[in-house]
């Protein structure tokens, strides 16, 4: 790989990191007091990939320690946004399910972003989103797969 290409890949990940930080702040400003992006992200994950994951599988998906995920899950469970049930196939493990209230909470958080997203759309038109989204999804899928591969 050329030095120029290496710099471009670094710039790509640098931009993604900055966008992640700015978008996190935008979303967290719209969440109810006491909630942070990590908890919203768990709800979003459960909607996107489906219910019934173990806490360990969710922690692995987010690449965080199990203790950090346990804390996020406890906050969500206390708020009635998820249910943690015993795994019927393995009595030692548990499974996580989003509740109807959790689905409502997630949708309300997304809906609350409407003013922010309208400002973004005014500066970054929908046709550009349509153009860059497939490439970002392809990169995310690669990184998801690559994360689980031996080094």
C-alpha cells in the first residue's frame, strides 16, 4: 500500500471518529436525563439484530468488558426497557429481550432527533447520504467480520 493510500485510510477513520463523537453528543443531548448513548445503543442493537442475545454476546458485539455491559443492562432493566430472562437451554446464562417500552423509548429518541437531522439534511443532502451509505455499510460489515478473525 502506498503512503498516500495509508494516509487516506487514516483520514477515513479519523473522520469517522470525529463524526461518531459529534453524533453521540447530538443524540445524548436528546435522551432523557440519566441515559447515555451506550444504553440507547443496546436498545438499537436489539432491534437491529433481534432479541435473545446473551449479555456476553452483546458485550462482545460492542467490544466492551462484560462488567460495563452488565451496568448498561442493569440501567435498562430498572427502567423497564429490557427483560433479562434465564436461558432455557443453559440455566447458567441469561438472555436479553427488549420490551415494548424499550422499543417506544428507542423510537422516541430517534424521533427527538428530527430537528438535528433536518439541519444535517440542509447541509448534507439526501442524495449524498444515499451515495455514501452503501460504502459505510460495507466497511462496517468488514470490520464486524474482521474483529472476530484471529490476528
